């Protein structure tokens, strides 16, 4: 893969400078395209030697909602764990309340 083919795949490339305070200005074209307005939260993702960023918009939240969803809920898991704890405690009490005989 050549540098030229990478640029053809990526599309338009914008470059910006980082200020002494670590700030960057997102080009207006990208702000409009991605719906970034003043106050929009942006998440930065470190991916190897690259930094990816994504605006945290309602659409983005909807798109990732449920990605990490498990088959059982956290509440159900906690209730199961609590039941096991209760059974262990009852077993301990039963052993301690049983008269000791030689």
C-alpha cells in the first residue's frame, strides 16, 4: 500500500496545529458534517499510534447503546450472588448450632 492509495481511501485531509495549551480547532467543514456545536462533548480514542475522536451526540449514544449488554442484568447477578451468600450463612449457623459430641 502506497501513501497515495492511503490518501485516496481516506478522502479529504485537514490538518491543524496544537496550541501551547493543548487545544485544537476542528475545521468548520467537519463540525458541520458531524453536527459538532459549541458545548458538544467529544471523546478521544487512542488506537495504537493514532488518536480518533468522535462527537458524543444523541445519535452516537443511540448507536452504541446496548453494545456491551450482557445476557443477564447486573441486578439479576447480584440477587443470585446474595442468595448464595445467604445459603452459606445459613449453613454456617446450622453447623455452629449443632451440639458437639465426641
